[in-house]
C-alpha cells in the first residue's frame, strides 16, 4: 500500500514537471518548431535583406533628388546655401560620392569551369576552385597600395565604410549580392597599380591557383573608365582605434 501511496504523489508531480517543460519549450521557441522544420536558409535571409536594401536605396534617391531640387530653388536667394553646396561638392569628390572618369585597370576574377555534368572534379578540393573573399580583398589592397584614386566592385563604388563579404559562393557588398565573375575597376596610374598587383602576395597565390586549377584572372588597362558615385549611407555605427 505504501508503494501505491508513493505513486499517488509521484504521478501528479511528473505531470506538473512535464507541463512546465512544454510551456518553457513553447516560450523558447516563440511558437516555432524546435526540431528545425522551419529553419530559414541563409540564402533566403540574404535575398530578403537585399530586397529591403533596394527599396531603401530607391527612397533615399528620391529624397536626395527632392533635396537637390529644393536646394537649387533656394540657392540664388541665400549665399549660405550656395557656399554649403560648393563645400559638399568638394568633399563629395574626395570621399567617392561623385562620378569620375579616368585611366585605370580592370581585374576580372572567375571560378574554375565546371565539367559537362555541371560539377567540379571529385579529386580536387572545391574550395580550391572558387574565388574567395580573401582573393577579392587581396586585389583591392593591391590597387589601393598602387595609388588608386577610385575603386569599384561590380557596379558599386567603394568608400571608407565599404566592406566586401562572402556568403557561400556569392559576394555581399552594400546589401547586394553578386556572383562570379567579379569585376574590379580602379582609376589611377595604370603602371603603378599593375606593379602593385604583381607584388601583392595574395594576388600571386591566386594566380598560382589559376594556373593549376583553371580559375580566371585577367587584368586589362583602359584609357577611360567611367565609375559611378557612391549613393548609400555614410553613417559609421562602430569604430575602434587600431593600436600602433
């Protein structure tokens, strides 16, 4: 009888604990399946964010156009507005906000070609056959070191707050995604920038992989590269001083 009395108290206690566990699990999941049946893929998140960035940039362009219209209308009657506009134009050219045209170089990076079946060879590490973030960054470092006055990746101008990131086999820049080939353009002294590309260790390593595995690396000079101005936000949310 004592054994039955023990179960009489144990069963309600177990039920109570089980109920609490279900409640905690539901709150922790916030209504979602904890087994991962609704796990959102990263690519879907990126596409959604890219769409939001595109809409925000369209609104920003419209607001800037309206601000420009109002500024032009008031410029003739207010000397302070005229002076502010001249200062903004001068500073905008320095930080990359205005379009530029000039001689420069273009670097094109591509993945190794796939086989007829759309796959890479089985006996080769797939990471050796694709362009990585470090490869793009090595090219950018070389161009800046070679005295580049303006640089763009794909169709976007780089500024001091720009950050190139790789997500899978795509490149993320200013909220937009890009797939190979990656086209990098730079305006400046073509000979100096070409020499900097030759000397950059990361670029030299990529060229070695290109020769062995068939990745694409091409540099060409141009007398007139036309580059757009940066149109995104310039606010810096976080900065940290680099120790010397």
